[in-house]
């Protein structure tokens, strides 16, 4: 059947109708913002000549910023990311070149009677490693780590962070299975805030440092009564445990020495282990790869926490709890006692860390009275101690349960 | 005739092109803020405006867990002081309640939301710019008996917009939203009582207090936002718990 064309007026009308039906289609286009979203950031942390100290308030989810020269608390910034919870910022590190601060958040076991569900226990809550601007403390990145992160260390170039895990729960819930008891060293690329390695090291590791050349991480292995030496050289990391008693402990949940804190001497030649059970410090000689028995302290007045060193490394100042004190010792063989200062509760409660500040004073972190119920806790303080006689030069009131201090500016290394 | 038709078509066809309506980014933000689908999570039932009134005058009789958004872009702190950055405050809602991913807020969606919040706080305006008191007690204990005759009224003002009708859930935001009090009682009345509890009804009412105060945090699960004591008083919560009872 032949195809007969439509009459022209009809075709035109149809075409017109078809066209007009599509006419007037309105497409909404939204303008883009001229300015960067979420407000302007800042890049200059405004560090004064005297330098700043950064202190974690572990039961207040915040970091206090101390103006060392002015002797004042300049600001207190929230650093938590978990709503309503104790986020537990304990240790921290500052990278001034990148103007950032890092801290692993250690969400505590729900030991407080927060409610029927918290009583079920959430001590397996993963920790979170956060990166914040040193300028305005805005969150720049975060990455999950294992539950109960403890200490952290930053490589000299700032590109790599290391996080230990004081995971007693893991140790206690895996008794009889040493492999599963071991806590992990987690390695993080700070640029991308991603985990690049997870290395099982030892039971309930806490204090840690990275060697200046970035090749070795040293860890205080609380449950193993050992120093963990993690070599990052080569294609795969290797772990060596140096036992304080010469051999593995019989009971990893009840150590005899309990190495908890750890510090590197200024020249990087010695690693010092502070023992929270045996109340002693002992040196590990990096060059020989062995403990140095000639540099074992006598029993200190209490649990030995994080020591600070004089710039030349010839003396160290050790805080102790049990009987709250600081003790200054020679770091050479024999470890001569130089001086000792005991504190009243009003002066300093629960001394935890000593660090040598950029202004030549020792800074002592006093935890203050803290309980799991924040309402019954009292703030801690930071004491600046004179290097000659350890007298208090000034005091900084900070938040509840300050745990660690680091410095920026003022010549801080 | 053919030429006339061709000419007419030639004139008409360009007019048939789509038109473009240009709107500020804040308008897109306003649309996102009202859209539960914006977070792209199949489990999400919330829009920003589910929990926040835009302006205080729009709160009406409702008891909302979130503060009004007018002035939020100028506030110095959020979440009862837990954060001082608006981006972090919004990100918490976006990820914890709306089940979105944080990176959403670094792109176009976040840009538009920020523009909208900014538009609610014009230059020179201080309305809503003060910090909003929000206290979330970490420790939850039984509140005791309340006034059962007030329970329905509290429910209507604070709970019904998400959970729907008491007993049936009619009108609730979605099928995953619990039907109260039945689901709560079924889940908790037969549990082994924790230390400190001897009575099941007291226990389940304390669970309700915990859920109201902690939402999906501190050991509980789900997506419910917490109510601060300023948003919902202990008296109101005490009355509300009278809806719950174990056999």
C-alpha cells in the first residue's frame, strides 16, 4: 500500500504541538559558593616567642594550650569526635612544620554506671587517631585504631605516626593464647590518614618512641615485662622482645616489672623503661642492643612514669606515684641520686610526666584527683620546675586528668 | 504556504529551548536540609528539619532534640560545647543519625548546606548566635514514678513525629523505627536484670531514660538523637516512662 503524505497544514500543526509541548522546560541551576565552605580556615597558629605547651585533658575531651612565656593557659580546645562519651585523649604529638596536632583517642571501658546498656561493657570500642589543625583545632582527619590506644610517636619527617595499644582487655580475654594476647603497633600515613601496617608486638604495650633515623620503634611491653624492639628496616617488620627478667614472664596479666613508660635520651643512644610494678627505671643501650644493668635505678618512691632529660642527657627527672614525687638522677652508671622532691596533694597530685621545656624549665604533669565520675573529679595542673632545685616556678591550672605535654616553638625540638 | 510554515517553525523552534532558573546555593541547601534521601543511606529516615526547627518561632509545641538552626553559622560552639566547629557539628548528625559519609560534606552537598546555614544568619544579625545549653548526663539512674496522665502529652510533643502513634506506630518515619512501647518491652522485659535492679518495670523505664538521654551513644545502638535535659526535662521523661511496663 503506497504511503500517503500528511497534508502540510496538519503536519505543521503536529510539529508545532510537539515542539510546544517541550517548551518552557525549566532547569534549576544552583550557584556555587564564592568562598570556601564551612568558613575560612586559618594557617598561622600564632606561636609566641616563648613557645606553647599542649596538654591533654583526658577526662574532658580537650587539649589545653599553655603560653609558656606569659605563664597562662591561652585556650582549651575540644578534640573529641565521639558524642557524649569520654573520648580519652591521652598522648599527643605536634608537627609544627605542618601545623597539626595528633592524638589517639582511647574510649574507656564503660565502667561507670552510665545506664543499663553501658553496663554491658564497651571496652572493645575502637580508638580513633585524630589529626587537627594547630591553628584552630578543626578536624583534618581521623582513622580507627584498635581499642585502648596508649602512646603515640611521630617520625622525624612527620609523615608517619605510630600508635601503641595498652590493651589489657585483650590480654585478659586471651589467657593461654600468647599470640592473641599481643597488642598491635599501628602505623599511619599522616598525609592520607590511613593505616599502612598493623604489627603484633607484645602484651599491653604502652610507652613508645621511634628512633631518630625512623628505622626502629621501641615499646614498653607491660604484660611481657620486656622492651619491644620493632625493626622497620627491610621488606617486613621484625619484632624482638628484650625481657627485663631474662626470660618471658610466667603470667602476662600479672607482670613483675610492668614496664609502662618509655623515653629516649636526647642523643638517641639509650631507651629508658619506667616500670610501674617494680618502681624502677632501666636503660637499654641501642648500640649494643641490650639492657644496661649498670644503669638500673634503685627502687623509687612509687610507680615510675615518664621521665624528662636535661638537654645534655646527663640527668633525668622521674615522676613517681604512690608517694608523689620527682627524683633527679644521673643517667650514667650507678645512677647517682641528685635530689628528690615530695609533693603535698595541694602542690601536685599524681605526677605523671616530666618534659624539658623550650624555656629551660622542667614541666611536670600532675593528673589531679580523677574518678570515672567527672562530677567527683578535680582538675590537674602543670608545674614549671626550676632546673637547679626543682622548685615550682609557676603553675598552670588545666582540666581533669591531664596526661601528657608536648611543646611547639620557643626552640622546642 | 510551505514557506510560511517553514518560517513560523524557524521562529518557534529556538523558543522551545529549555530555560534555566538560577538559584543561590542556599536554596539547594534548604532542599537538602528537608530531604531524608540526601544522605543516600537506605536506613536513614531523618532530614535536618526532622530534629531542628529552622527558627525558634517554628518550634511550636514540639520538643525537639536539636537546637533551632537560625544563627547556627555564628555560634561559637555546638553539642553542648563538645565541638567548636560547625562542620564537625553537622558531620556528627550526618554520620551518626543520617548514616551518610563524612566526605559528602566536603563536596557540593556540604557547600550547599553551609550556604543555607549562612543565609539563616545574615550579616549583622545576632539572632540565635549564642551557644545553646545542651546537657547530656552520662550517668543515668531510675527517675521514679511520674504522672501517667501527662505521658501522652509528652509523647505527642517529643516522640510522635518519629515514632508515630503509641502502640501501633501509625505515621512513624519508617518501618525500622521502633513501635513503642511494645518493641521496647519485648526487647527488655525478659532480660537478665543488671545489678542494682530488682523490678522489671523499673528496669525498662530506666532503659527508656537511657535511650532518651543517650540516643544511640554510650552503649545503646540505633540512630535516635539524644535529648538534652534542656530540651526534655527530667520531669517530662519521668512522666513519659509511665507508658512502659513489664508484666
